[in-house]
C-alpha cells in the first residue's frame, strides 16, 4: 500500500506512512524546489522569499542532511522536536504533529476561513521584510532574536501576540513558551554557524503539537537552508549592530517598494556542506 500524500509544499512533500514499523508516522520528502524572486529577468534564489521560482538539482538531499544535523543537535541538547530518523538521502521520518491552527468560529459566514498554521520568524539583525516594514531602522541593527509570528497561507500575514491571545488561537502561556522555544533554538543554530565563521541574519521555524501523547508543542517541519539567511561579513560593534553595513548592504526604493540586499550573503549551496 502506497503512503498517503498529506501535503505538498514549497520545499517538501509530506506523506503518512501506511505500513511497516513506522506505520502512522509521517515521511518528509525534501524536493529540489527553491524560492526566490526575478531580478531583471534573472532568477535569484533567496530562502527569505515565499515564491517558488525554480529547482536546484540535489537541493532536496542536501536540505535533508542539513536538517538531520540540526535535529540531532537539538536532541543532544534536550530540545523537543518531531524528528525520528533519516532513512535515505532526501527522506526524514517524524512524529505526526498538528499545526498551531484554529477553525472559524462561525464557519457558515461568507469569507471566513481557518487559521491554517503559524510560522515563527526570528531575527538576529534587521533585514529582509523586517527592514522593509521598518525602514527607519538601520540595516543589520542587532534585534536580539526578536520573534515575529505569521499566519501561513497564500499570503503570509503578520499577527500580534495580543491578537493570538484574544482570538483564542493560543493562550498567554503557550505564546510565551513558543517565543522562548524559538529563541532557544535560534541561539543554538546561530552558535553552530558562528563556530564555522558564519553569521545567521534571520530564520523561520514552524511549531506544532505532537498528535500522540499530551500534545506537547515542539519544533516541526525543517531546519534547512530554505529557512535561514546567512552571511560571512558580520562584524559586530559593541552593541551588536553590524559595523560594516554601509560596505555590504544595498537598499533601494522603486515605485514605493523597498528592497535590501547583502553583498556578502552566502548562497545556500555554499554553506550547506560544512555540516554534512
């Protein structure tokens, strides 16, 4: 019996295992699809973007090995996750987990829709959409792993912690737990990159409730090049701001749309093999 496709996403497909020793668990298949944007007709791959713009041969297998490294690292440090095993080059076996979601309170009303999932973005420095939303902030200002929460869908939407609490999507205790968990994992990931002479600008994680047991909230999905933005030019000042921003950061505003790029941002293909 073939495994059941549960979800097909921007970087991987999720299957429910229907037979064998892992029956009932999930199988993540990492694909070669990659997100980015089009610049003057040229495809630019960027893990900070949400639109799939092409494929990078072998990317799925690299992402799976990369994620395996970090999930095992979290295991060693006692950080809860859904990870079980990685039986092949681009496959990972995980515990089934339910996304942090919420059904419409009045589903019959036109225009209503469920909260499908939440994504937690954390930022060591002001860049990407953070800087585009807050252009009064110096690019690459130290933001102390500030956590932003987004509703996932066709268009990701920033949601405040107060809105999450008042709508009943999460309790205050759950929100506090999620933010601290994300910051804890972010610190581990950042330290691991720093040990290789690289700096993580920002990243994004997904959390979920384990389906079996007491529904504990853990990190799920992936820790891969698709969810991290890394540079090799960070030179911190005493307050943690990057001191060479003006040398390696380019900003622009055309037709009201701001952009920010880093000359020393490391392409995912160039930092993945250091952990393999």
